[in-house]
C-alpha cells in the first residue's frame, strides 16, 4: 500500500494495535504529514466501530484533540486519516523524564479542555490513559488526545458480554465499566483523567498490579493514598481534586470535562519547582500462574488479620447479570454479610469477598475459612481461593487472584475436582488443627471443617 486514494503516500509504519495499523504518510494535496489508520480486523462489528470512530472524530475540533483529515474505504481497505502528531506518548515520557507538578497541572487543563468539547458534543472517549496522549519530545505541552476507537454517544446503552470488560484499559477503566454498567456518562472520562493526573503527580499508578482482576478489585475496594502523601509538592487542593475524580461512585466526581477544567483553573502553579516525578516501569505482562505463593513465609502475628476470597467465573454464568446491582450474586452477598465482609462482582463474572475490618487472628481465620468453604459448596463448578494474613488488604489481592488463575488452569486439565478451596502456605499453617487441609502436587487446599 504505497498510495491511498491517489492522495496519501505511505512512508512508514509507526504503530500496530489490536484493531489496526498506523502509517505515517504524506498528504500530496496539502504537503502535510498525516497518520493513516488502517483497519485490520474483519467483520461488520469491527467496521462499524471503525466508521463510528471516524464520523465522531470528524465532528470535533480542538487544539488538544487529534485533527480529522479524511476517511473512507479503498476496496476492502478501510482507512482513517488524521494530522500526524510528532513527539512521544505520555506513558513513555513519564518513564523517560517524568513530570513536575506544574507540568501535570497544565497537562490536566489541556486534557480537561479537550474532554469538555467531547462531552459538549454528547460523546465519551472511554479510554483516557497516558498511552493515548501524545506530547512533544522536549516538553509536556501541548498534549494531544488520540485513539477514539472506543468513543460512544453519552447515555448510549452499551452491550456488554464476558469479553466486553476488555473495552478499556486495566487501571484506567472506571468502576462502572468494571461492574458492567450498561450506560456510561462523562464521569468515565473524568475518572480516566484522574488516573492520568495521579501518575503524572506521583510516578505510580493509583491501582498498581500485574494481575488484572486484582487491579479491578483494588479500584472497587481500596482507595489510593492521596497524591500529597506521595509527592509533598502537590498542592493540597489538587490532591483533593484528583481523589474526587477517582471516586468509586460517579456522582462523587466532577460532572464532566468542563467541571474539571474549571477546578484546575483554580489551582495555582507552584512557580518553579524542578522536582520531577518519574514512573518506574513494571513488567507489562502478568506473571505466569505458579505456586510461588505456596512457599511458607514468616509466621503471622496474632492480631490485625484480614482475609480475601476470590471466586472464579464459570461459563454457565455468561448470561447471568453482572455488577453490584441489588440482587446480583445473592448467595455471595449473603455469605459475605454473614462473615462481616464486603463482596464485589466484576463484569467478567469473577468476584471478591474482602474482610471489612481487621480483628483478632482466630476470628478472621474462622470467618474466612468458613465463608470460603460455603462458597465452594454453593458454587462447585467455580474455583475458589482464600488467603488470610496480617498485612494490608491491598497486598492480599495479587496473591489470591494469582492462586485463582492457577486453579483455573488446574481445572481446565482436570475438570472433575472436589469443591475444595485453594489456599497459600501461610494460611495452610494457620488453619492446621482447626480445619481439614491437604497438600497436592505442591498446592495447598482447605477441604472442610476439622474432623
């Protein structure tokens, strides 16, 4: 493909994604460099989404939104042409040189202004994240919002399936996306921008982790520390605003991009701080399920113990309701309530039960183990994992979901297994003498009550 519609001469490939490939090309009419996005996926749904992206981008004009040039089809090749944006993705910039507080403020103002225009047009972006923001090599401004592949009209009813939860990015999707909300509002983009600002101000993601379900659970259950705690140069007013943007309940966030823009306009620049907060890159791929969590660790103290139970999805649940709506997951909710725990349902069908408050070890051990066994008996076709430890609840989530993933692999190989609960070695040792347990091929299991 050297020449598209006798106008755009392809120069080089600059990006490859799940839906398409992006080329740098020369517009032979204007002499400007352009980016040409070519659809690679086949099928009516992919073509409709690609066409929607082009038509909606055509409606928008803002200095911080990538500019539409043309779109169409040449034979079976569907293409979208946009102004070429030089520089680098914000995600790469934050790793390479980081950001000052003032740069983060200006960045937020520009992106909020772009979202304000989008929202005024009745649209939501749905995928605001650092890799979808382009910035110059030598500066943080002007920032340009790109990739409108998930853009939708506000209040459009979203059709979600088991795979629908992937329409967004872990750590940046809003809680309402994670629980399978069918109608999305500008609050979705406010949340994504809040995550972007948090990373720019602190150098860490508000909800870190390499295990997506654990990341989702953190977003729904564990509020992040205030940016001011991680970066003392962050203005208190800005720190408070970012936390509001990350509110679990959409009603607790600023209404839309315009509201965020107005709030940020009221935040004064610090006037010269040169302290740069860089992102330390993490492995982008989740760790392969293994039994490293079954290795014994230091003895757990006798107080301040938490428990976390992860319940896996089952294919028979594909058509069941998801989300945290009243009545959803009634058995799970009843078990959680009986053991003074909270329950979360994710759009992929998995679930989490997390102890609400820490208490004496013996109490939490009995509650966690009994609840996990009840769930295993109620849902024998689902994998169940339990971890009980004297540590912050946040640290339990990766471990319990890693065990759950390993159990899914085991059940795929041996589908007919007893309704037992997967546990780690520290929980195994703590339950000895109180509950029936066993070890099998290096894994630890909770089998039932003692005796």
